[in-house]
């Protein structure tokens, strides 16, 4: 781990500033961004960014930690920082997971890393549960074929498909508690690849989605949502989301989120559909399309209060829906990032008032967006930008990073400190 050379001067200013204490920085003072060398040559790394609006170093890279491995395709982290200050992050193409200790943001550490578990490979989503365990989706059975994710890795051999993965309940260090395959012989589609999961301990259920991250697998339409008994990971049922007016809104199921009523669930799709799921604990759960966003590739959403925040690449925007009536969500606000930006990953800070947005477009910037939780209004944080840059946002290209790498970063998961 290397600290930014500018950090001593920044710390000196902080210490001299009235009302600012390094010992008690407010929640959300740092951003942790999981990234890699866009050329897949230098090591993948975690970068720490000063995200305290009161800091004179706002937007500065203050530390970074290389993993020692390159080209793993840094992908999903946990959606929010854990209570213990540890963060799980996957290098998806390599099927490898790292556990970072971020309790001291300026001195990040790697606690451990691991590969295949319980006969499954390529973990994707990590959800911490109240019992202290982590419920994780693994896309494939091990060993898996090479995965192509649009980043220069060779695809699997022609005609070769990966075998269905499953769910694994584990400790954060990768010790397996229980595991179960997502293969369901009761449905005709064998192309089931667990993507994300929502545990529902109050009703002893879990709900998972099924999008394959291998972009060469065009046969996997992934319209399936699966229902599990959480206590022993028994797969109970798989249902297909109904198609919408465009015909494909149901394909590529993504993120399930429990709504404020504590029983209804929204499931978004990468085909830009938004589905209301009811009766998750019943023998016959029902799904209804309640909203469509324009285009394709709608990214990772955030549910906060009675608002649904959705990245929409087609309009280069982040959109806020008021979901007070889950059957009739309505758009109340949006903010755009520029035609060269491709909104994908978002995460919200502990205050519920700031959102980080990672762009996968040519602009390759990291943005902060202000959110008003009483009205749903979104506004760009104009102060979070590179010095002398006319555009907001921090560029992730052409930079020198604290650990010594100079070049273009390909970031994905990003979360605020607690």
C-alpha cells in the first residue's frame, strides 16, 4: 500500500482547519473504488478517495492497494460497506475474491483471498446476513470455461457453455456453511447462472436472479427468478418473468430489492424492465411489469426510502422513481452525465444523501450526485471534479495512482465508508 505523496500537505491543512478531526471523520468521508489497469498489465487495485466535502483534499486519491494480480476484471464489491469495515470484492474473470480491511481508510489491507468454493466458481454478489454469514451467488459449477466480459479475454470455445452454479452461505473469509445448486430440472432451461440474491429471513426465503456475466453466451436469456428456503438452501421454485410490450423487458434478471412494506420485491432487469414480485413465501409467487426504462443495459440500482434510483445508459442518466405506490412508480427527477458516459454502478452513502456513480463509457469518470430524500431530487455535485476541469466528476484515465501505477483505470464497484 502506498499513500499519495500529496497526503502530508493535505493532512497538515486538515489538522489546522477548525472543526475538522481526523479521529472522527463523518460517515461517508471516503470512497473505496475497486479497479484494474485498463490494459490488463499492471496489478488490479483498490483506491481510496477523499469524499469529505469539508476536506481541502476533496476528490483526491489518498491511498491505493494493489492485489499483485492483473487482468482479473475487478467487478462487484458488496453494495455497501459492512459494519466491521471489511469489504468483499471479486475479480470476476479470474473467479477470485479478495477481503479488504478498510477500518483504517488510509491504510487498506488485504485480509485473505480465495477461489472456488463448494464446487462452484465465479462468485458475483455478496450479501451479509443478520447471522453474520454471507450469502453469495456463484455463477458456474467448477471448473468453469473462460469467461468473456468485453475486456479482451478470450471467449470459451465455440459451442461450450458453463454449467449452472449455485448459492453458498459462507463466512466472509470463505469458510463454507452450506451450498446448493441452482439447477432446476422442473424447468426446460438449463442456462441458469445465479447473479444476485436477496435473503428474506423473516419468511425463511431467498430470491435470486439468473443473468450470465459471460457476454458471449447469447443463448442465456435469463428471464428466471428463483425461490429458496433460506435455512437449508433448498431450491423451491423457478419462475419466468412475463415479457412486456417490447417483448424482452423480462430478460437478464438483475437486482432484487425488498420494498418498504417488508413483503413486496422489485426485480430490475438489464433489459430495462422493473418488475413487482409478490408472494415470495407462497407456493405461486406472481411477477408484474410495472415500469420500463428506455434502451438496454440498465445498471445496478439503489432502493432508498420510497425511491428507486436507476442508472439508464440509453439516456446517460440517473433516474429517481417515487415508488410509494409500487404498482405505479413515477419518475420525479433525473440527472445526466454527458453523451460519452455510460451509467452503470451506483451506491449511496450512510446519510442517504449522496450517490456515487461509476461510468463505463468513454468518459470513464466517477461522479457524485446529491439526493434529497424528502423529494427525490437529484443534482450533480459540481465540486467533485478534477482541478481545472470544466466538467464535474473525477477522471479515471491518465492518472498516477498512489501505489505507483500510471495509466488508465477500469473501475467497477464503489462504496462509501461508514
